C-alpha cells in the first residue's frame, strides 16, 4: 500500500523567512503533484513533477523531485502572509492501466506578519 | 477556464438515509474520481472511474457506496445508508489522461446527524 508522508504537519513562520516542506513516499513513482488548499476551499494544482530531478518554480514556491530517494520538497522563499494555506503532495500509481492518486498528510502553513 | 462542478454544496441528512452527491466533470476529461476529507485533514481516495466502470476503489468504498455516470455529463456518488462517520467533505475530480493533475470541484459538505 502506497504511503505518502509530509513533514512538518504544521508550520508557523515569520514573513520573509525561508522554509522547506518535505514529502516522502513509499513506492516507485516518477510523478508527483503539489496542491494548495485554502480553509474551506477546494484543492488547487500548483506543480507537476514528472521525472527525477524535475524542478518547478512559481513565485516564492519551488518544488523538486528526487525519485531515487522518493522525496519531493516544496521550498518557500521569503514567505508572505498570502502563502498561508495547507499544502498537499500527491503521488499517482498505475496498476494495470488504472490510476490512483494518493495524497500526503498535508502541511498547514501559517505565515505570521 | 472549464471547471468541475459539484452539487449540492452542503447536504444534511439523517443517519440511515440515502444521499446522492452530484458532479459534472470537465467535458473532455476521461477519468473521474471521488475523494473525501474529514475536517480539513487528509484527502482520502475513494474511487476512480474510467470508461464507464470503476477502475480502483479503496477500503473505504464498501458496499454502501456506489458511483454512476448516468449520462454524458454527470458523475454521481451514492451512499445507501449513511453513518455518522460519513460526515466529511466529498470532492469530485477529473483529468483528461492518467498522470496529469487532478481538477477538483468545490466539494459537497455532507453532515450526517
């Protein structure tokens, strides 16, 4: 059974600071996704990482994937209050041509002014 | 931009009653999914659906649950006899092809009393 774990679960940080969220998964996969969820809202796709060594950046967020270590990171640079949200990573698995996306435990980020 | 739409946004039902949650996936998408999230916690996979049949289902998706695509646009999740522990936010998602980001609807908040 594929397990996807994130740490930390909760992150409270000051504005302008940097921090990294980690996502570990338990089985071989070359595809990893990051989503953002605001309180009471849906999940919004942030990044798609489709190969080992993939790096994507959007604004103050940068995601990377190391498939050998089964690890993805979401790095936050110079955090601002607008980044406060819950961030989920997800890994997809393919079994006999069928797809299933398993989500991590989520990291609740609070950026303090 | 096309969206996944879900109705109703909030459903209150009594224990033991049947509920049907409705979703209209993005029109050219081929893969459909239901997830649930309890109290802003982990996003749990329920079922995936492709080519008019279930592709995969989780342990949560027992005999009380069923999915259907009754016409060319709707995708429904039925819970036959609701339990208190079915109270959660239910998200529908779709994508055009496997190994691409999921597009989520805004969710239906199900409250079982």
